[in-house]
C-alpha cells in the first residue's frame, strides 16, 4: 500500500507540476541535437530486448499491445528530442511477458541504479507530449548526470542515497579531460553512488555551490551527500583524477570525513533542489 501511494504521488507530481519557462527552455536546449535523424528500434524477441537495454545508460521502451492508440505516435516523437536516450518498441507477446507487461506500457530502464520505471495503461490513456517528455527528462539518470531542476527530482527518487557532485565550469579548458576521468570513476561506484555534474557556469547553480558552503574560488570541488541522514563532506580545489575521486568516496563510505568541523546544513538538500 505504501509503495502504491508513493508511486501515485510521484506520477501526480510529474503530471501536475509545471516547470518554469526558464527550466523548460533549459530542458529543451539540453535535449535538442542537430545530429542525424534517429529511429525507434524494433524489438522482436527477448534476447534482442535484453541486449538493447544492457547497451544503453538510459533506454525507453514502448511495450504496446495496440499500435493504434495515441500514445504510440507520441512515443515516436520523443526519439529526436532525447538524443542521449535509446528508444525501442515491442509488440511481441514473449517480450511483454518477460517484463511482466499486462497492458500498454512505456518503461524507462536505467543502468546507473538498475531501475525500471513504468507508465502503465491507466497512466498513458490521457498522456500528452509534455507529460511524456517530463517523465523521460526527470528520470534520465546517467553514469554522470548533469544537474538541472528536472533531473534533480529523478536523483532523489532513486534508491541510491549517496550523491557525489563535481562542481566545475564546463567552459574550463580542463573540463573534457576531467569529465572523462570522472566518468571512469563513476563506473567504480555504480549502484552505490550517483555521480552528478554541477556546471558552475550556470548562474542558477550558484545556489548548489553555496549550499555546500563553497565559493567560486574553491572550484573545481567535490561534495558528497547522504540523503538518509544528511551527512556530507567536501573536497575543494580538487584535481579531478580517478584516484582522487575514488579515495574521497571510499573515505566517506568508510565513515571518514576530511572536514570534521562542517556545520549542519540549514535545509534539506531535497527541499533546496525542488526550489525552482
């Protein structure tokens, strides 16, 4: 019963909460790509579907018993919008049975925390492009997820309770190499820690930086946070290497904090992330 209530509240939030115009524009800009046209992959058997899911950080599959419902055309319209997401579609009865699908369903699969999130028949009967887009944007968590007010909601709906934030300006000359190392480190903690990038070049992200008592002069910096008890730690002026990131994470997981005199956070990280 409690799980059903949580699911209801989450779906209600997705379908009823309106992103601000600024956030909506940011989401659109981050999703659009002038690259080549993409198509939905047809998944005709269980092995092909399993391989498709395993090969993607985020995969969205339309499991449809009826291809004439309006949700099917909406599903196809998402393919060009979300370039970092793999889209597949299946009507095969064995595939649907394998994933316990009993009606028209749109499912999002995530590698980072091995989650499957479903929009079932009752959810998609009245779905429109805005609602489906919001569902995908909120829940598209990658090995490294760039922070924005939409993905923040998905981060806090994940079962993984420890977040590592790299606060760095994407315009920095060191960004590309640092991100490559950060992504490699993320693979070492898959299923244990969610890795997040906070672009300090985005003015609105200054709230996140100040939330962890950091200043621009201390960047790039790492901040780690556990949602269960709000324990946290920071590593300012860090050289982003696999070794440094791994040591920082291992220390926190082992109960060691670099900064033993950190003040308590004024408000929960969650409430701050929803303040948009």
